[in-house]
C-alpha cells in the first residue's frame, strides 16, 4: 500500500510519496531533478500528482528522506556495488541449482530478502540499481526478476563490451574487410548495410564508403561474394527491383455457385508445357465456332478490392528459375485454373471466323467447361485426331493471314532454367518449339483480337495494344542471323484506350486477355468485360488509364527482375561447369567484331578476331572470365 514517504519508481527514477490524496485515487510524488554540488549549487526537486498505475512501489517502508535514498545509491555505485553484486551472484547460483526455482520469477522484495536477509528502505534504490547494473538477473516484468543462465550472461557481457568498444571493434572489422578476411559467421552481423545496398533497399552504405568502395549494388554484391558472406547462388534481383519472392497471400473467394453460366458441350484442351502448374486457357472447335476459354478470377476480384490492388502492385506473376511468385494466391489456383476441377468456370470467347481466318464476330460468355490438360508433346502426337486437327488447321490459316498483313514472326533460341531447391545446382534445357505451341499462340491471338473488337463495338474503356510498322530492310539474311536482324527492327509496343494496328502481329486491333491469373493488364480487361456483362458500372477512362499505367510499371519491374535472374543463374551454371564449351552462331558482323548467339544457354556475346566466320557460321566457345555481380562474361574461341 502507498503511504507518505513510500519509495516508488516514477519515470525510471526514484521518488517518494510526499502527500496522499484525500480521494484515495491520486497522490503526490517528489523526486530530485539535480543534486547539490560542492560549488554550492543547491539541489532541485520536482513533484507531480499521479495515479497508482503511474508508479511502481519499490518499498512500502517509509524512507527517511529522498536524499538518503540517493546518498545510499551513490555510495554503493562508487565502489561498483561491491556490497550487492557478489551476493546476487550467489543467489543466482542457488536458484539455478534447483529446477523448480531456475525459471521462477521473484518479486523485488523476495529477491532482496533471499539475497540480503532484510532490506532497509533507504538502500532499496541502491539494491535495485545493483540488480540492473549486474548480469545475474533480468527483469521480465516491472519489479519481477528471473536468474540468468551462464549463456545469457555471456551474451549480455558481449553486447556491453561491443557498446563500450564500438569504435575499436569497427576499426578492426574494417581492417579485416579491406583484406577480405572476415571472421565468419561473427562478422556477418556487421555486413547488414552492405547487404541492404546489394538488395536495393538503400543507396547509401557507410561501410563501403569507409573502405573506399563506390556505393553501388554491384560493388556491394562483389564484396559479399569476396568475403564469403554470400554464395554465388544468392539471387539479389527480385528484391533489388522491389519484388516479393512470395506469392500473394490473400486468397480469392470461391467462385459464386449461383451465377448463371452456359455449359459448353464437348471437351476443351488446356495445352501447355510440362512444368506449367497454373493453366489459364483452353481451346476447342465445335464445327462452327472457335472457343477460347480463359480462367475467370474476375468473377470475384472486383476493381479497387484489396486483391485487385495487390495484383496491380505486382503487375504480373514473377517467374524466375527458383520458382514462381504469383500475382494471385497459390491457394486460389484450385478454384480458378482450368482443368483442375470438373467442370471449370471460365470467361469464354466464342469466335466466328471468316473464310480467310479473320474474326467475323466474337461473343463473351460466362461458361462451365470440361477441360483436359495436354502437354505440347502429347498435343503434337494427337494433331491428326478429329478433336485437335481443326485447331491445327485454324492456326495454320491464321498464320498465313497475319503474314499477309505484314506480321513479323521471330524465332530465336530459348532455354528453360531451373534451380534445385536443395543443392542449388542449375539446369539449362533448350526450349523445343512444337507445332501445338503455335496452335495455342494463334488461338490466344484470335481471342485478343476478338476481345478488342468486342470492346470497341460496345465502346468500353479498354487496354488496346498496338505496335508501329517496323523498318525492315529489303534484304534480310537467312537463319538465325536474319531473325536477330528482325528483332533489332521491331518497335516498342504501346498500350492505350484507342485501338490501333499491331503491325508486329499483323492485326488491325488487339488486346491481351488470356492470362488474368498471371498478368494484371489481362485481369483489368476481364474486370471491365465482367462489369459490362453484369450491367455494373464500368471502369471509367481516367481510372482505367491510371490502373494500366501502374500495372504496366510493376510488370516492367517484374520482367527486368526475370531477365536479370535468368542471366544470374546462367552465369552460376557456367561457374558450376568450368569445363563447359558450346556452339556459337555468328548473327552479325561489324568492322572489328562479330555478334554470336549461343543457343544452348540462350546468351549472346561479342567476339573479336572472328572475321573468318560468315553469318550463320559456327564456332566453339568457352567462358573465359565471369563477373557475377556485373552479370558479365567474356567468352573466347576454343
């Protein structure tokens, strides 16, 4: 209980109750602001009305005076609390020797009684300060203590030593860092700001500055590798581009069971690579219409919902060799990816084709579809079957149509890079171009063209994608050299609310709508189409432009992170296989140098001294020098 002259702790300093309130709720405490000095400066005191919850009762017994408490503390402090610390150590050892008391909390008064036998009020503050100064007990809640283990004491002493000798410790660390001879793992804790710079979390780094290295992410990356803090398998690029390595957390609601949907008869085919786990499109032909069925997350993802905003911030699913970081939650795939449930819910594009393969009409419907999943290899084997043969024929006709309209089809070597999650071994396999992949591509282009025409017909604010006519010279080499030259001729694509020609695809108007699980631009297209079909308010032009811009900016960051990650792991592959050699194809000849493509690893390089190699000619190369932080590799001719 509080009474006049009770000893309390108020705002981390000792005080005494100087007056008890008549109402029993508030009382006045007094404390010393500054003590008297030998020069004659008087002591200064302060007082404040407080409530019981504002203070901690240190000792119920009345103190002789506030000065007596402070005098006792100063005297004990002068000799390093020698009167208390050894006794506290003995108490700690006694408590730890018994399992029942080793982890039990003691009140301040109980600890004082166990350690000193009795505690006079005037030395209560001195004893409390001794506990806080020593290492034997820790305060788990105010005025409640448990004994520290030997390990905890060692850690506390180490932290205190580091604090007291911070400059000396840092100087020794910097000297080791300059010599690239860190003491790991202990020194790793001092490299946090170097890691932050390497991961793009900051653009400043005192550590690099102190040892005379430029404050650049690449320099930080190199230092982390040179000192062994990072291994070559650490990929910094997703984080450096501000991207999450985890898939979206918030799950989509289950598709509405009572929504009216049209059942599409027959079987539709989701054709994709063997490693695909999120099929979002399927196709079929019923003898009159080409059906392109697309996953339907917009049945529950509404504009400006939390899921929509999170997807916009990501821009797209991030695909890197370590795995996928999905724009929409992994758990939602079972409900929305096509072919994982029977039947699957879809937003379907019912396309009427003309004699030359052009889109005559396109309707957009909410559907239920029976989907069978096929790999590209399996679909190629079934290309002459009654179910798939019409799809192959439609694709061939659409390719001819687009080529006649000026489409530019570029086929350069591609590879698929994977990383073993445990061993971090890198595998690179060439992407095998299949006939069925062309079928899927052409069906998706027809769906994009149909969606654009549907949106234009109904005057919907919609993301239309266009591309200016490329400036292609009259003479283009054959083979890879010609494909390389064509790629250099292509113009950048444009996304706007006004439909225009997509010259590269040979289409009069076009929009991407076939990957709403993976691309935010496709998702907002679906949200707009669904708003129109259900009679809800449309996304207006200004809002659509803003969302297109934000989503596209995030998608650009994702593409950059993917490109950098692929380059990183390719160089790791070369480091893991120092004896690697590969075939390089000459694709461009310059005055003193030539550009070569290396199909087996999907890279290109510039080599001098290869004037004897003609366009499309081949040489064997090896990796001579690899600079992983700069993503640079120097190849030489074998």
